[in-house]
């Protein structure tokens, strides 16, 4: 789903704060790709076979609907920060549930929140590297634009970019992870970045 301009998100946020449940659902759907990418990046290796990122995001959305009256922010950035904190709580809960931790670990939650913030910064850097800054990327959260653009790439290109750019794996490590040769892996990375740039430029033109 293409991210709407920030002003559209602001309108949905205003309606949601007035009690419009449908507007809240539309608003959350705008950030689904963004939160799913963050969940994918930060699911513990031991949880990979047990936890699906989409399920974690859905759990987070249920919590958002339940506690939205407690949200006191008024901007997209504040909303995204709140959503990240809820996602952190779901990630930590999954760790406790499947890894048999007995109690809430505040250090784990703090570490997860720091890692999510770092991933958001990586996404912002990719915007700057792959496209000319536009009014839209200034107005709209850059990490949301990147996550939506990544979602429109071929799965193998997206996997290579996520593993190399976000998770910091070397090309040989990425090649081993996806079961491809080094040459094929690097080719996917080159094509993926080129396609990502086109997607982001399309976002910029759409905002013009």
C-alpha cells in the first residue's frame, strides 16, 4: 500500500481521536508494512520458526484498538513512536512465551526499542541514498516510505536488501542465508536497489 501524504494521515488521526474506529483501522493499515519490517528484523533467531511478523503486527494492532484512548500525541512521528513501543511489548511477550522467560525483562524491552530506532534510521538513510529528497519525504516519515517501497519489490530482491542493508550481513552470509551464489546475490542487491530507487522516485512524483 502506498503511504498517503502526511496531511492525509493527520486527518485520519484527528478522526480516530474523535472515536472513528474505521479511520483508526485505515490509519493503522498505512503503517502495516513498516511495523512488519521492524518485526521481521527483530524476531530473535530462536523465534524464527515460532513467530510470524504479520501475527505480531496484528497483536500490536489489537492492543492499539484497546488502548488508543491513552494516546496523547498529535503528529505522525508521535504516533509511530507509540506504535513502536507497543510492537516492542509484543516482541518481548513472544520472547517470554516461547523462550520460557519467567518475568518481564525491562532490559530486553529497552534493547528492542533501541534496535527498532536504529532500523528506522537505516531506512531514512536509504531514502537519502536512493532518491532526491522531496516535499513528501520531508513531510512523511521516511521509514514508512522505504518499507512500502520494499514491499513492492520482488521477494528475493527484498530479502537481500533487508539482510545486507538492515541486518548488516556480508554478501557471503546473505548468499548462504538465501541459498544462492555470491554472484547471484550481488546481482539481486544491485537490481533491488535500482528498483527501490524507482519506487521511491515514484513516491516523490506522486507527491508533486
